[in-house]
């Protein structure tokens, strides 16, 4: 036959729309034309496919070959279309049977030798193929990626010859296997940190309720160490969460996909990171740091050194849990439910009081004004991480609780939250919030009075109540009490610092 059809998948965000590869071989001068909105990398498939077919022992038709990638209005990029184009050409030239092609989808880049190379976004393509009740055949380099889908049945192959032998019924292809689970990382433990008991308590509350945390303090007080211990306190990813995170990570060439399977993402971009690297971008938008941190932690060290517009761009994703990127060629929505943890010095000199302070209140206010008020409003907890008291280092070290001990309390608190509303406290909607965060009238009046004195917004009021709800869950209390509210208000360090500086200036 001179006409054949093979199926493959494009990559538009975490979506994998179906692409039909239609090949027609007709009489005429030898040529291969690609139509269907292919990018440069797709057009280059003409030379890769020709060499791969010839070097695999097949005959490349010396006729006019037209390859159509449908639908024509869907942008297509990358080398992922090499394998389906080669299979369709071989089927159209009757070198392999075309009857079985409708049962499979093909994905992979071809080397000139005919070897198959891995591609990005293999996991969304495998999931979409399963939904369409077809098997995906792809490179063996992607087997650990698609092997993470436990209910999937994708097939892997190292070479074009093996795929053709399988379609001819002369050989079988192995199913993709999941990677071996790595041993848990026990190198970063909470009891490595000397002192800082209030900060450790705040870290426990942050992990239990999924809250955002801001650590303020002089250099060398352990802010970064505290932040890196947060993942060890949180429960491992569920099956759904792990697959979501893996799908996003598969859109980039990252070796950590299979190495950190089941571990929550921890992203720590440098303060010179651009707006587009943080939220995502490109002609066909790629995920940014906030999406790569989905279901995990985004840690921003030296917070005031980031561009203000980049930080303000985080405000909407923090509320919505997703980011929509619109470009001329595509509109993509990526999930972005992450915990924001940040660390900063209280002044340009690193201190705001004591003999080490070399900054005036005006300079400190100018330094803090790099952070907008609405952005600071997104933090549920903010507290000072002070220098250790004299004599702490010379005294006999006292190891505090381990990460495992704290993680057990965090897990119990999260189970109470899930049993009550089906979600953790930081994700409570309006109705769930009213049901879960009810106060006695005298406690409500006291909280309103304190909020008015600090000049805090209604958003801050809601976040204080959510933190108090988490504190109550850690204590196993069914209702929020005054001590829980008092502790929650104690974690508003940035508000007290700004009020102190404004009073000093005035």
C-alpha cells in the first residue's frame, strides 16, 4: 500500500494531544516533505529518518513521500516524531505490516544508526495512550519514566529494528519497569541544628499544615539548614501526587525524576533567577521553578535580592495553586501547589540591633521595601532566627528531637485534617474555613483587636486562624483555643519588625 497511518503524542504542557502521522508515497522525483506545522527540529527528522531506515537494513523509497502531522494547527517540536514517521514510511512501502499500527502509539528520537533515544514528556504521553486503550512503544531510555505508571503497559525498545521485528511478529518487546526505590536520605536530620527551638516548632507547624514560612535573622543562624530539613518532616507523596510531580519533571531533562521518586520536590533557585525561569515561559511555555516544586517546597534564600516583579508574580499561583501562561502559539496551565519557604537578613548589614548593626532604621526600611506588602501577606508564619546565646556552643551538646519523631506528629495532624475536610489546612476553601476555624466570641474579639493594632489584612486574619487550627491539630484539640491563637500570633515577626522600624523612623 502507498498510504499508512501511525499514532504519536505531542507535548503541550502536561497535556499530550494525539497526533496522526499520515504517510503517502507517490510517483515523482525522490523527495520527503513534512507538513502539519512542524518546527525546525521536526523538519530535521527527514535526514535522521532516512539514515536510520537505511542503516537498519531497510530500503528508503526513491519516490515522493508526503508526511502529514495532523492536526495541522497544533505546534509540533522536538525529535519525538522520528520513530512514528519511520514506522509509517516502512508501512506505506510495505516493508512491515500495517495491520497492527492502530493498536500502538510510537514515540522516540532516532539516531542515524537506527538506535532509539529518549524524549521529554514521556509520562503524559504514556498516560494518554492508556486512556485511549493503546500501547505506547518508546525508547528504552524512557523505561524508568513510564515504568512509574504502575497500571501502565508501555513497551520499550533500544532500536528501530526491534520495533519492526515486533510488528512483524518475529520478536517481543519488554514492558517498562519502574526504577528501584532509593534508600531514604537520613543525612539531613532536624537534630543536627543546635538550639533554635522556636524555629523548629515553626517548622513542625509549617509541615503539618502546608503553610508558607519566612525566616528572618542574621547570617549564620541556621535559616538555610532549617529550610532543608522541612522535606524530612512531611509525609511521602501519595500515588496521585507522585505521578503529578513526575509528569511535570518529565517535561525537562532531569536526572532526578527516578532518583527522587516518592520524595517531595525541593527547589532552591538562585536569587538571580529571572521571572520566566521562576514562573515558566517560552514560545511553547515550559514549566518554571514554581511548577517543578509542585507538591513540594520552593525555597528562596536571600529573599530581598530577588527581582521584585519576580516575587510579585508568585502571588497569584500561591492563591490559585496553578499558573496559566499565554503565548501566541499556545496557552498552557501548569499546577503550582507548593509551600513557599524564604530566608532573609533583617537589614543590608545582616543585623537590625546590637553592636553588629551598621544600618539606620531608614536604610532597613528601604531594604525591606524591596518586598511588597501583598507578597509578605502570603506568608502564614514569619519569625526571627536569632544568634545563639553565649555559652551555647561550649556547653555539652543536647540533641533535640529527630526528624522522624517530629514527622510522626506531623502525620497524625495531617490525618486529622484529612478526616475533617479532606484537605490540609493551608488549602481550606471558604466553606471549610468557616466550619473548621470557628472561635468563641471572646476569642474572636481579642483576635480582631490584635489584628487592628498591627494593621493586618483580612487575608492575614485568615492565615492566622489556619495556623491556629494546625496548632490545635498537633495538640489533638477539636477546637481552637486562646493559647493556639496566641502562639499563631507569635509567628507574625515581619509585622512586628515593620511596626518597630516605622515607630523608630517617626
